[in-house]
């Protein structure tokens, strides 16, 4: 399966609000977080928001990138 390519501007549309799915980018990959119970309404812990690149934010998190392995990889950030 070929992954969809997203620009930063396109990614900004996927906030999990107004019926849109919730996506985040990490290290150039786009993940669908819509079904994650930890990302209700496109927010995680009231500090992180869907529709953007969370690479730097994840470096400060109490967990590592292994949490992304549970999510659906859907695209690449270009």
C-alpha cells in the first residue's frame, strides 16, 4: 500500500474536530489517532493537539515513540 503524502498545511486540517479524522506527524510519518482513547477530540492530556507535527513534543513525553506503533500509519509528511 502506498502511503498518502501530506504537506504541513494539509495536515493542519486533520484536527479531529468538525467530523474530520485526527492525524499527527512524527519523524516524517503521519499517524491516524482518531480511534485512540488517549486522543479524545484531537487532544492528548490537554497539551498536545492533532493536525501537527509532534516530533519535538514527543521527545519531552514520559513515553517514547513505541506508543505510535499501536496507531495506523497512513502517510508521509513532505
